[in-house]
C-alpha cells in the first residue's frame, strides 16, 4: 500500500515558502497548490490529501473534492482543518506524513504513527523536486556514498528521530 501524504493546505500556501500566483486562499491559489502537490505525490508514489479550513462557511459537513492526483477535504463550519487532520491521522497507517507548521497540531500528532514535516522542510523538498525535473538529473547522481558523521553511542539519534528519518528518506 502506498504511503499517505496529508497537507495542511492553507498553512502551506500562506507560509510564504511556496510561491503561488494570486491569493492563496482563492480558488486559483488552491488549484495551483493542488497541482503542485499532485505532481510531487505522483513522482514519489504517495496518496495525497490536502485539507483546507472552511470554518464559518455554509457547509454543515466536511466536503471532499477529488482533483487529478488527490483529494481536497474542506472542514465543516463547526471544525477546523486541524480537527480534520487529527481525525485522518487517527486511522493512519505507519508511514503517513503530515505537512504542517501549526505547533498545536504538531504537539498532538507525534504519539501516532505519523511523521511530521514543517512547511519549510516540505517546501525545500518540493523545490528540489521541481528543480530536478527542470534539470533532468537522475536521483542518484548527486548523492554521496560516504558517511555523514561518526557513529556510536554518543552520536546515535533517538529512536523516534531515526524512525522519522527512515520514513522521510524516500520522500
């Protein structure tokens, strides 16, 4: 089964790390963000869900809108996008990746089987992927084969950090 990528849509769009034409909260900005994310998810073999905050809107329930390469989920008028992401992550399988910079949300997710990536980290990966596509380089050309640092008891990362790195390695 493919890994699941859950993105806090407005959080990523308004972070300033992803350049979008026009208003990121408008339909054009959402469409552009979804197309960027779907290209990235398709390249990396990820199942994509982008969650947008529709609190205060007239929709009494969550609404799902499929788009090419993923699904956009809009929260209901009585909940936030953070609530939707928490619900999605409760039933998530190991290897699920959540992209958000919301500290309150980040604080509630690490106990579950999800890896959390900040919007800045993800934007760096997204731009590297776009640059790689533009240049046409292969995945393994620029990676070095040497060790990055010393190993041993004092230099080993915590188990939670090692698991997170393992999940994010192929992202």
